[in-house]
C-alpha cells in the first residue's frame, strides 16, 4: 500500500473518511427527525404548513389551549416510564457536553432515544422549546455508535464532537459556527488539530442536508441591510451591552422557573402537562408562543411589526419558554434564545431608527440575536458567525462580533456560568 510508509498520512486519511461518514449519518438522522416531526404535526394538528404558529392560528381555541398540555402529558409519561424501568444500574450520559467534557465519549443510546422521542412529542404539540436539541443529540448518538464500532476509545470524544458539529450544521445551516461551538465551549478539551475532522463533518452534513431539503439558501431570509454607518455601529455596541445585561436575567429566570416547578412535587407527566397548559393558555392571546420561535423571527426579519406588538410577543413568548423549560420539557433553548435576542434588538432598533435610519430595526434585530446568544453561551465568535451563516449577511460580521464580545464579557462578569451549566442546548 502507498500509505504503508506514511503512518501520519494514513491516519489523516482515516480521519477524513470517518469525519465524512459521521457528517453524512448526522445529516440523515437530523433529516429523519425533521420528517417525523412534520408528519406528527400533520397528524396531530391537521396542518402541513410546517409552521406551528400557523397551525395554532388555524385551531379552535379549546384545541389551541389543550394541545400543548396533552403533548406535555404524553412526553412526561414516556420519560416517567423509562425512569421507573431503568432505575437499576449505572448509565452513560444523554448529554453530549457531559460525554465530551467528563465522560469517555459514550452516550446512553436507549435513554437518548427515549428522550428524543419525548422531545418529538412536545415539539410537535406546540411547546415553546427548541427542536434542534433533540436533533443534535441524535446526531451525537449516531456518531458515538459509529466511533465505538470502528475506532479506538481515545478517539471517541473527537467523533462525538464531530457529531455535535454536524448536527448543528444540519439544524442551523451553519457549519463554521457549529465547529466553533465545539472549539469555544470545550476549549482545552480538544486540540486545534482536531478541528479539521470537526469542520469536515459539519460541511459534509450541510451539503447532504441541502440536497435532502432542496434548499441551498440560508436558514433565514432577510431584507437586505446596507453596511452600517458609524452611528449604527454605536447602536450595535449598545445592543451588545443591553444583551449583556438581559442575558444573565434570562438565565436567572430559567433557574427560578425550574425551581418553582420542582417545588410543586408533581410527577413528570403532570409537571410537563402543566407547562404545556401554560403555553396553551398564552396562545389564546398570542398564537406566536407556539414552537421554537423560528417563524416569528423570520417575520421580524422581513416585515417587522410595530414595537408594541413585538413587546407583547416577547413577554408572552418568554413566559412560554420559561414554562416549557422549567417544567422539564426535553428539547433545546438555542432557537428560543435567538428569538429573545431578535425581539430585544428589534425593539431597540425601532426606537433608534428615528435617528439612525430605517434599516436600523433589522440591523439591531440581527445584532441582538448574536449578542444575546453570546451572553447566554459565553461564546461570542461562534454566536456572531452563526447569525451571519444563518442569514447570509456576512458584511455585518464586524459589528455583530463587536456586540457579541461586549455582551459576552458583561454577561460573564454578572453571571459566571453559561446556559450549559443549567441545561443542554
């Protein structure tokens, strides 16, 4: 063999093939979860629009109020049944962050599938929780299974990291941000040389996702924004500071909500059902509280509503997110966090556009997404790059990066722990 005398090249070639394989498998897993979610939404809600907000608006008020509660009840029964049947014995984690940081790269496959199934139910029934958390978890489980089958144990963490990056790339169409997510959040756990396979896995996942969905476009469509003026750069920096103040408050509210639900001492089915009932009740006033917030952010970035409407949606959606997360609904808070940041930035932009120009509203909405994400994750580079990848607005990267760094630094000073110390993405 040509590679026999070149062990380093042989290792690189093997890692390249492994990274591509994990990227492809992760993309398939995420796509299958997305298909299952749409089919379940069609079955439960008689709606095939793909938008939970539109589905909620089309339902009778009583169904809109009760559907998230019933979804939470079913998901709670799934989790409760598994917990009761798996009490004996030790188990590997179902959190890929834990598997990479403190574990050996193994995840509990069955428990992860149960958790993802429960997440599928609550997401499809309108809970204000992110569907992407389950997508990334399934991608990492697939990567862990492949790694344990064909590689040595000292490489398992690397391949799980590749699975996480590939899952993020598939879910958010952001391969560079997905890779930097691994680098920033787990800095010191992975060598710089390991970023090569992570990037290859993420790009492979994105390419297959684009082919499967037939959509090579960014995740969000945005009304084109002109390069910022000096005054707008100043407002972007102020938005970063605003995010740095509001990010720790959001994390505190998540912790308070979680403690409040636990204090009720309800069994998991009733606890998740109560969280869903709160979401359903809020949806009678604001149907936009359903789902992870993607479609609402999309509307903000194309045709922003009046500031009082944005403020009302933000308050109701924030309560819905706190109810869903606090009740223990399985899923992620990554996309809901993007929503909160977009709403805060849009409100600030609509107040500032009288002096800084009409494009300031959308500009600061994008800035708020990156800065608030950075304030909660303490990963400013990943956050700024992710917003640019999701929207295609790379010309705004310097300003969003500035705001993200300011938001991250201020948030870290006020609240040393990031959102990962409280729950998974």
